[in-house]
């Protein structure tokens, strides 16, 4: 059985239980193990609460919850207009080779451009 749904919800605390109930009902209909249902419902609730609290400025009034269940696969997405996370900087190129050469007493040339 394959089930898919998507909701646009207001960024209000009252929207969180609605999304949770819909997910629980969907998973129950699909025959998902109750322990897994509980764990996923808790994760969904936390993600929705995060979207409500941090999901954007005053002008962004909503967020989206999408769920897809197909066999043993369950995919849940919560999308808001918040700033997200700052990406981690990329490690410097050639780090491992440079460290090996230093241990051997040599020097490593800079990595090629590009």
C-alpha cells in the first residue's frame, strides 16, 4: 500500500497535534508497527514544533508537512521558510597527504588550482 499526503499549516502550536494525528492514522492504516508509529510521531511533533517556533519571520505564516508511506519506507518532510543552518566549511584540500609528508620530514606542495 502506498499513501502520500501534504498539508500547509499555520505556524501555530495548535497545528502540531493535527499533523501528528494524521500521521498516526496514516501509519495505522498502512499497518506500521505501533512502536515505530510512536517514534515517528514524536519526531514529527518535534520537527513541527521547531517549524512553528523558528520557521521564519512574522510574514511567513505557514509551513508544510508531507508524508509518504510505501511498504517499509516512510518519508516525512517538514518545510518552512526559516534561515536553516549555516553549512560547515569544507576541509582544506590535501590535508591527509600533507600530514603524511610532514611526519616523514618533507613538505607538501599546495594542491593544484581548481
